[in-house]
C-alpha cells in the first residue's frame, strides 16, 4: 500500500537526476582575495566569448566567483567559472503525484 503510494517519488527522483546532470565547469580565470570586501580577478576572454549574451541591447556574461580553501601554486585563492545555468532547460514538465482511490488508505 505505502510502496505503491510513494512510487511517484522514485519517478520524481529519477527525473530530477536527469535534469540535474552536471555540465563540465568552464574555468575562465582566477584572482586573489585582497581583504574581506575586495577581490581582484582576471578573465580569460577567449574562454568566455561564446557565453556572452545580449539583453535589451547590452552584452552580459554570467560568472561564478568562488573562494578556494587554499591558494594554488600561483597564490590565487579565487576561481572564476562561467555560469551555464539556463532556467529554460529546467522547465520540463514535472511529474505529477498519483492519487490512489483505494479505500484502505489512512486519511492522513
């Protein structure tokens, strides 16, 4: 009875896993944390050209700025990557929970 009722959750988890497949991270630069409120970064333009987009006549680039746990061999403790999240890809139809009509269900 309960297993049948929660079958939709297994389908939901499988669907979520398909939509949550990770794309490879596109690292495009790095930098240093100078103090609590200031970081310097350098962007590798050739790596981000294809990710620049237009919005209302202006050009934009979405980046992720991450603080590293430890500096790398060059002393950089900030990494940059291209933000490739596209909400349109996530708009696939979400699975709908199945409602059971069996009379042996609990009311709660």
